[in-house]
C-alpha cells in the first residue's frame, strides 16, 4: 500500500497496465511531458515511445486509430485532454467504437479505454470545464465510469483496460490532487458495474459521482452536525447504472437527493429520479430533489461558483425533503 | 484566377481495346481468374439491384464500373491483411473473403451480415462517409506495435476526401509511417455532386505529397494498372516505407443508390463514354486476343457465378429473423443487469 492522490493512482494503474505489451497509451502530449495533468508522467521513459505515443492534435484521429488498434487485438488507452475536446471524436465514439461489436455480431470488438478528464472548479479556460457525460451514457454500447477515490481510480482503470468492451473513463479534474488515500501496489480491479454505498444513514439518501462526491461526503458531515443521518451512494458507473444500492437505501430513508454538476435538462439525475420512483415510489416521503449544474454554458473562472453545486445547495435540498 | 494545372495522365497498362501499353504485372492465368471474379462481382451487383426492385431489400448502392478498381487492388493483398471499406465496395470485400451471404444479409437488414468468418480480415462496410479510413491506420499501426507485417487497405470515394477524417487519417499515416494503402475510387460523383465540387486539386493523388507519402494516379478501370499500383504500395508498406494514396479514376455507372435518380443531375453522354472503357470488356478483349476467351466459357462462368450468388440469396432469406431478445445480444460480452431487464421486457412485449 502506498498513499497516493488520484493522479498518482492513475499513473500507477497505467504503469501496471503497460506491463502487458498489447497495451498502448496514445494522445496529445501524453509522452514527453507526461500529459497536461501529468497523469502519464514518466511512462514514455519506462515503456518507450512506440507504446506511449504522442499524437498529432487530432481527437478523431486518436480515437479512430485506437479503434483500429483495438480491432487488431491491442488494448489501447486513448487520452482526450479535456471533455470539451472530445466532441471532434464524437462520431468515432458513437458510430464506430460503440457499435462494432453489434454491427459485426461479436466478430470484431473494440476493447479500448478513452480517458477523459472532465468537470469544472479549477478556473480553466472555456471548453475545459465540461461535464457532458450524459451524451456518452446515452450511447448504447459504451460503458461510462468515473472514480472519486484513488483506490477506485486505479482499480477501475485496470478493470477498464481489461474489459472486453469500450470504456469511457472520466477523470475528475478537481479531485486529481485533492483526495489522497491508500492504494495497493501491483494489479487489482474494481468492478465497473457496481455503485457503492459510501455512508449509511436513515434520514436521506444522497446520490453522486465523480468530482461531486467531495461535496456529497462533506454534506454527510454537515448534516450529521445538525443531527440528520444521511446515506450516500457513489454511482462510480454511469452506464450501466447500478441503482440497487440507491433503491435499497431510499426504501429505508424515504428521501433522496441526486447531485451532479452536469446541466440539469436531460442529465443523469432525471434518469435516476425516474428509476427510483419506478422501484421505490411507496417508500418516498418527499419528492426526490436534484442539485445540478444549470442549463447554462459552464461559466468562466470568476462565475464558476454560481454553477457548480455546493454543500450549501445540497444541504438546502435535503432540508426541503425533510420539510415536505 | 489562373487555370489549375492540367491533371497528369493516369497510369495505364491495359488499354480499352485490350492491348498492353506496358509489361503486364500478372501472368495470363491470374488475369483470367481475376476476370472471372469481376464477372462474379457484376452478377452480385445486378442481383442486388433486381432484389431492390422486387422489394426484397430496401436500398442498394451499385458499384458497376468499379470492379477493376476493387478487385485489382485487393489482388495485391495476402489473407492476413485487412480490408476496411464502404457500402459501395462489395467486390473488394468479397474478393478478400467476405462471403456473398454476409453482404446480402447486410443489405437485407440483418446484423449477422457483419460477422465475417473467422480469419477473414474484413470489417463490416462503413456506412458513414469517411470515418473508416483512420481505422485502417490503426489496424496497420498495430502491426508496427506487434512487429508483424500485416497491411491495411482502405477504400473510399472522392466525396470522402472532403471529410475532416480523411485529413486525420492521411496525417497519422504519414507521421507514423503506418502500413496503410489508401484506395480512393474517384468515380466522379458523390451522390449529385461532381468531383470538381469536392476539391480544387488537379488530382486527389497529389494530396499525398502534403502528407509525406507516395501518391499514384491510375486508370481505375484498368485491372492491371490498379494491381500494379497496389502491389507496389503493399510492398512499400511491408518494408516499413509507409503508406500510399492510390487514386483510381473510374466512373459510377449507376445512380448513388437504388433510391437515387442520376438523370436529375448528370448527362447520359458520360455514360456512353465510360461504357466504352468498361473494366471487364477490356480484360475480355485481352484474354480473347491471347486465346484465353471463348463465348462458351463466358456463358458458363456467368451462369455459374449467378448461381453462386443466387444460392447465397436463398440462404440469407431462409435465415429466421431475430427474436426481440436477440437485438440485445450484440451489445456487450456480458449483458449488464439493466439491459437484461430491458431484454426480458422486450421478449414479453411489455414496458
């Protein structure tokens, strides 16, 4: 075990994965500089420029070439620098990566990982703060996962590399260096289809994922200080959604607040709310609340705090469910 | 505005009259085999057009006139190589081992068409225009990573060169010297738009210069010229000398698809002009002049190839359609719980 932050845990995961000669890492600036967030720092020196590949600036090319490599039997890990830069690769992801297994009825597959740092909160330039995971979770044929702890980051990335199907692996930019934890050395895997109950409680169930888990965990503490017992579920996997722990918790608490920083309309919270009421309506004691980003463009640095959900907003939503 | 420079003459080995303008790259027996394959491809093409008129398939994209461009290029490949092609490249795909059955299943609307037999390195045809060329770069790149020598050949039209993905594919292939052979069938038309509206370049082949790779302009209706260019490109690719762009100048004799009416936008005079350059007829003349062709033999192979296609059609149409649950089974190795629930609902006709 070594104490690592999320960026270090991901670096370690890639280092472990690259021990397999069929694994390649490719993307813009991933090699010589170790990536814009230094997640792949040192890997090109250790594993060589033929497998830790600095590509031209071309996201469609990166994903499309990785797709060809994957079909040929390699295990590529493609990095897109920021979620806002993933859109040039959107057609490759949706029309080819997500579909090849079905359009060839299992004859050809794309066992590849597309790593995408996402989310706001670091005051980055325009297009660098997107949280548009819904469009990928909405696409049949993709797994979409997002860790919120160093332990999950490493175990889920190794599971994603080993997965026989394509995985969109979202990395919460805001948490890269903000969360530390004990991470096992060597290889281990964390399931890609299980949500995790990270706090148990009796009054309300908080549901979140990725970068927002920091606010969710802090909300649990803030509520405890005022005598409210909150449960919290880290979804970890957005496609397929595992709502069993959410439903089980809501059956106990009768209240639910879903949190994401993505825009509200069409966001995953809508899907979660719909599914929870289908399965646990008669346990509910209050309408399910959503705390999300707004249906606005993510504001730039000086106004970001108006957009990203805060502990205060989540606590206020919990209060509404308690007063209903 | 100055007039663009005149396009150079495409490489030609076999003239429309069937004479050799240069040494043949292939022995007569092989040319005869390839001719028979072109006859087979044309039989398939005609059969699918007929099936569309009979309402047995929804839409079909004919390749008539492009048989030499497709079969001549694939003739330079080995079975371990890859073919990444489009909806208009059935001849190329079939010649690399993709059965007529699969092609017919695909066109009649059955996903099982995309399942090439084991060992046949042919991806299902790309339906979106242009995105597939970079896949051939990745497939070839995998050879570099693994240290084997499989080459990937990709087919596309003149219209696809306008897509941004053409640039990204060519650029990656140039930078990483991947063993990729780009075969542009410049058939003059992208649905209703002529080649001149896709690019102001004098040729498409010359675009290769900008990517630091070889570019070759060939008569796409000349089986031997296409083969020679592809053969050289494959040798270069295997030797680690990188990619090649081949522009095969040909003509789309049919409409874009069976739903298109080419009479709305093009002159029938062109058709007569290109019919005189038919890729099968010039090989037939060459074979006849060398004592390798008779009307009886022609008759026999036409009947034989048509019967082979017919048998594949019967097999495709006899295959029971999917049950509701089957549409879920192509999505993942292990169907996630949420999708299993949906499959049950679909099977029950519920939800």
